C-alpha cells in the first residue's frame, strides 16, 4: 500500500504545475521566458491555480464523499463555475445542459477538461483494479465530455496516476497510457512533436504532449518546466505531468511551491483517497 504522502505529493505537484503554467497559458513557445519565480497574469494573483486544480479538487471531494456520483459532481461544479477561473466552453455547455435538463451525461466534447481532473480516480483505485477504474473514469468523464477520445485519454491519465503511485517508471507509464487508448479503440499518438503555436485544448494533442514530456523526464520539477516551455495550454500539461511524477516519490522539492496558493484541504483529500484505495484492496 503506497503511503498517503505520495498522494499528497501528487496533489501538490499538480497544483504547482498548474500555477507554473498559468502566467504563460495561450502563449507560443517562443514567447515563454520561464523562471522559478512565479509571475502574475492579468487579474490573476501571483501563485494562482486555475480551473484545472479546482475541478480536480471537486472530483476528489466527490469520490471521497459519494464514491463517484455524477449528479453530485455536476451540482458542485455548477455552484463553483461562476467564480472558476479558466473553465472551458465544453464544460460550461455541459453545465448549462445539466441545469436545463438534469441530464448527468453530455454529448460530444473532445477538449481536455475531463482528462485534466481524473488523477484522483487513479489514486483512489488500485492499479490492478482496471475494470473499476475504467468504469469510474467513463462515468465521471461523460458528465462534461462524452467523445470517445475524451474518455480514452482520461482513462490513460487515471491509469498513469494509479501506476505512478506504485513508483512505476515514466517510460512504463507511457506504455500503460497507450494500452488504455488501445482498449478504447483510439488510435496511437506516437511521434507527437511540439508545435510552434503550443499545445491545443484537443485531448489527443494534450495527451501527446504529456507523453512526450514523460519520455524525456522522470524528475517532476524538470518535467513541469519543460511542459510549460511547450506553450499553449501550459497549465494543464504541467499540472498533469506534475501530478503523475510527484506521486511517484516519497519526497518532492518544488522550488516555487512556497509561492503557490495551495488549497487548504490537500492533506485531508490525500488521506481520503488513500482510504478508498485501501478499501479496494480488501
């Protein structure tokens, strides 16, 4: 059983990747001048995290309190959305549909708003409990993103998180992600290369960027820095790789962590997710 400290490290790593990327989101790679001193972005205070972190926290809380209730998750997301920084159009459309019809599943949606929040599912479910993890990912992804590619990439991220918690090597995590795509009948994204315009919101492009970073880095700090340097959706890519690689380690030293506005509930969430994982071992 992995210690809860690793899940906490994953949560902190995710938040730190998000905060590192926030000031540079949407910028091409050539315009990024990254340092370990975080900067403000418009009206966003220095050290701010985005909807990536807020949605990940909402999902973690939902898993712990309900075991994965779609209705409860959408209700919480709808309540948080008016003040949520950076939430994308696909998520907003899904919430509008939920509020209008009560439907807990949406149609379409191949942007990365679901895959960015699913690491808590990987942490809450043992790595070998594949069927349960996939079922949970699919249900919670369909709340906002129902495209087959969104489900497959979310499953890949959750699987990597689950195995990373068991200290699986980064290269092996890439294989695990590819196996998840194959299971859902989604074509491989081997050979992904950075684009001058940066990483888009498309799920395949985002996952391609994540796997590209993992192919080069085992160290979460270096991985997050490089992820941001790719440009585009910098906060999402850096958050995902930060969460995955940080949870592999019993101790993580992230230079800019003291500047990040970390949510106060991370330790409690880590303990709750570990308790869920432990219960599935029984």
